[in-house]
C-alpha cells in the first residue's frame, strides 16, 4: 500500500523550481528513519525578498491578547498537570526556559488569525536544526505527534543549511515555504497566521483537512496550504480526531541559545 506524501509537491515546485530533487519516494515503505521525510534541495533556490520594516505595534480591538509584555497569565506548562508557565519574562518579551519544557495557552481555539513575534539570539551558534530551534504548534493535541507545527529557526539569507521542509516558514516536515524573508539573528521577526482547524466525522475520519496561510515579516510563505496531518518527526503525518485546542510554543531542548517571543494576539474566526 502506497503511503501518502507528507509535503505539497505543488508548493515545493513553486518554491524551488521544476528541478527540485525529492528524497521521499511514495513507492517505498517507511523504515522509521527521520531522514525519509527530510527534503534537501538548496535553500539558495528560494526567493530572497525584502522584509517589511516593522511589525504591528498594537493588537486590533477585537483581539484576544495572549501576551502583552507583562506576564504569562494566559499560559501554562504543557507538561502533565498543566502547571505554571515558567519561561522568563523581561523587557516586554518572554524567553524559552528549556528545563521547564513547552508552554501552551490556557484557552482552546478552533479557527483564528494569530500574530506572534520571535527573536533568535544575536549570539546564536550551531548549525541546521540546532540553530535557534523552536516552533508554534497551531493546535496542540493529545495525539502522539502533539499537534501541527510551523517552524521557528534561524533562516537569514538562506545561510543556515538544513532540510528545506524544516526551515523557518515551513509547516514542519510537510511543505517548503514559498520564500525566505527571515531577518538576521538578533532582530525581531513577525508571523501572521490564519489557521483553519480540521473537522472530523463521528467515526473519527477526516471530514475537512486543516489549512494554513502564513506571512513572515509581511511576506506570504504558506498559501492556504492543506495540511496532511499532525507533525511527526519520523514517518508520515496523520490526523487523530480532536476538537478546539491550545496553541503551544516549543522548548526544543537542544543547545540552541534561548528564543524570545513578544506581542502575541489572536482573532477568533
């Protein structure tokens, strides 16, 4: 039985051109290796675009403000028990505290528009997936994969070499971004994301798949992409029935210097 591809070939060809070489072969069975779902055409093939000069400063009047620079009252730990979120708040931002693990919103959401800003430390070291790795899980579920991730990673000027369906702007291990407008480490980046949650039949089968439209620094990087399932590091992406869910921010747990977030708000749709 052929397995479903976990990336969008159409989006890949738009981003990288018709000569992009895929390493994922749908005719071969999975052997439980992460490399099977990593795509390695050169990042240099992605368009380099001019970044917008500044992010939104003020949430709209109908927004749910998830972080206003003062406290983490809207967040809890993602660990068992959902205790206090223990990331560090300072200077209008909060910073990943790796020993404390992932954090997620106290509230659950279905469809929404999300604004969130992040900063990779100026003194970042490492390469590939160890260079400022975090992620925004657009719906954090109780399934094995834990939800649907859009990647946060240093990606300035296509200089960080990693698999392109795992670079910043990607739906992780699914689809390559349409462009790379990432700013250099030490500067603030802004995601604006429209999330349409999946719907399910009563028997748990998928009625409609999730969709993502995303702008990074004002530039379209995902265009109404139809998500193939929850984000798996190894193997294909699959759906598990769920309802409204929190938004989760990842503490990756590697040696990357800590990533900071600020100015997070959401409009329910």
